[in-house]
C-alpha cells in the first residue's frame, strides 16, 4: 500500500552523511526520500512548514533496554517505542537481558512480532546473546540468531569473562558479519562496587568501581578483535583510558568502534551526592545517578568529548534502562543500576553544543551516520537524507526551552537524574518511513 507524499519546506537540512547544511526542502514519496534541496517544484498533499527548525536523519540508538519479555513492569516494547519516537529515534537496538534472554530464534521471533505492531512508529532491531542464558559458558547458535534478524551480538551487562569463549564468539561473528557489542567490565575488579572509585565514593562510604575494570577488558577485547578479525563495538565508554585504547586500535586499522551515553558526557560522580534542581529528592546517595558503568570524573568527560570530536567515538547511544520506583527508592547498595535515557537525550546533549564543546553537526553525525555505519546499513538505507534513503527524519527546535518532568515521560521508567533540569533544544516531530510518527502539540 502506497503512502501519501510529504513535503517538508524551509528547514535547515543537516545531513552529515552528505556533508549538507543548508536551508531547503525534502520531498518524500512511498516512504523514501525523492529529493532534497532548494529546487523542488513538486507539491504534496501533506506539507510541513519547518521554518526555524532543523531537519536531520532520524536518530539511531545502538543500545537500549525495552525489558519485554519478562520485566514488563519496568517497560514494554509499546511504551519504549513511544518514548523513543517522541525523542527523535527512528531505529533502536534492544539488548538481550530479558527473561528469557534473547538467546534463541524463538525468542527473537517473539520480539519481532511485538515490534511489528509498532512498525509505523519505529524500527526495532533485537540484539542476540553471545552465550546461552548470558552465562558466559557456551556460545549461542549465532547463525540461527542472525537468520532470525539480530542486528548484533551481546551479553550486555554480563560481560563474557572467559577469553576463550569470547574468542570463539568473535570468530563466529566475523564469519557472520555482525558486530559484537561489549560491555567491558572485569567483574573481579568491580564486584560489589556501587559508583566510581574516587573521592566522592570515599566520602559517602561506598565501594568504588575502578576505571581499570573497564580498561582491562577493553584492552583484552581489542586484542581478540585483532586476532579474529571480528567487528568489535565497545558500548557506553566511560573512562579516558578506554578512549585512548580505542584510539590506538583505530590507528592500527582494527575493526573497532565505540559509543558513549549522554549521561557519561554530561554528569560526574558528584551527581550521586544529589540533585539540587529537584526539591524533595534525596540530597545524597541519589540512586537516580546510579548507573553501570558509573558516572566518572570531569577529566573522563573531557576525554570522551575529545573522542567524539576526533572520531575515536563513533556514536552516541542512550543505554535507556527503565526501572520501577521500587528499584530506585531504596538503599543505595540495593538500588538497580540504570537511567531512563530516551526522553532527555537530545536536550541534554544540546548543552554540550551550547557550551561550545561539540558542534551541532558533530552531534547529529554521532546520532545518525555513525551508528548507521556500525549497522552497515544491513537493515535499511538509514542515517542519511540522500535521495533513495528511507525517509526517517527528526525535526528539531534548537531554541525550545523546557524543564524535565519525569512524570510526563511516555516511558514507564521515571528514573532520570535530570529531573528538574532546564534544557534548550527539543525534538518537535519524528518521521518514520515517510509517516509522521510523533508531533509535538
């Protein structure tokens, strides 16, 4: 069935994949971009006047948690899809730490069936497990998972401790041609840790998670990628040492990519001491700032920003990790790790643009072209506004100010450390495959 044509007029079109930054129009027919530029003469039954707005490719999130099946009290595919679409995302990759985990084709098929119900709003790509039940003991039938539609392989928060098992998995992934997404953490070094191992942890009396826990496994997996030829993607990088290891790997031409989250780019471990912008919430031991890997130091943030700017870090991913109120409203040591990240992502990242730390074009590149290249466009012509690309588009109002109010989130997860923050920059519309999936009222 053919879709109606759609014309977006008078937008500032930013498409890093085509090195485009100009005022113009975008013509869409049958879910595909037909033409972009200043000389479009055709009309369309649907017209959006985007004067004063930025039009860019729809955002692509390589790392999020939709919790279904098994943890529907935290999030469902439906609620996660709604929150992501509202936030400018048109493609998201959901991680496999569900119950049961995504370690066989039947479970992947189940997620795909649920995701298909929301296919007019967003594209959802499941990530399959590296090992059975995410236990790190025996690799899954990765060929079967790929055939069922997995975008990548990961054991997510259960890093594969055995170098032998990881090497076998990387060898298989190299043959299949899909990336391995790794949460780099040496569990022997991090066991029992609650936050970054620094002066804040010492003052609060909390056991710390050292930077070395991330950096040691990052180094190991880069070595395994060199040995096997597998495409290794290191997710939610948080330390300056890890950034430098990735930079060296890239200088050697190794197939290594990386992403970083909005919270690791903007918050330090001091945020655990409380949120003064949200009266009534805890002034110390703030579980809303408890995340794994933990929030680090200002020096780490500076290294992450440099990595974004020089291309060492390819993508920005939310690591959207929704939790229930009970998961967070408890003693710090008992609280779950994770931040609900979809609905604050763009606004939070715009603070870096306004502070002159990164350019708007670089930000958009890391949310569109960068992750698209990691997925090697295997799942569609996304991440660009070039003619013949899938019409996935986000419309952005760079000057819209708003205050984060977690009670208004579409996600079931209200666990954000940004509650009460005043942000400038908002997604006002999301177009998925040529259809308006979200529009700010």
